[in-house]
C-alpha cells in the first residue's frame, strides 16, 4: 500500500501523509505534513503551508491510532497532492 492519506485529527490538525499500512485500529504513515494557513503576498490572500508533523524526523514513519482521527478526506485535492509530492520527493528537480 503506497498512497496518500489526508485526515483531520481530533486536535484540529489537518494532516497529509504517505500511507504505508492500515489495520483495523491504526494507520502507518510516513513523511507526514500538517496543513497551515499562511498570509499570502497580496492583502486578503491566503496560502497553504505544509509543515513537518514531526520536526525531529520529518520523513519518519509513525503509527496513528484511528481513535484520534475525526475524519478522513476521501478525495485529496490535486493541487495539495502535487504540492505534497513536490515537497517530500527525494528526487530534486
């Protein structure tokens, strides 16, 4: 299993990550990023920043228990998926 997952945690964080494995009780993810709204360059403009969920190991693997997830987004917007892949790809372009 190697796909993207996006969810909203009970604490309000929106997370996008690569899904490595799934069981009945947890997701195993890697390269998790928290979505954060940031002011844009123009007045009133807002952009989305992707901040590593684990600052000490931004590309690491983690187990996330499903009981800590409020909801899972089924269709990740293409622009977010592309931005995530560009940020986390080990290949520099």
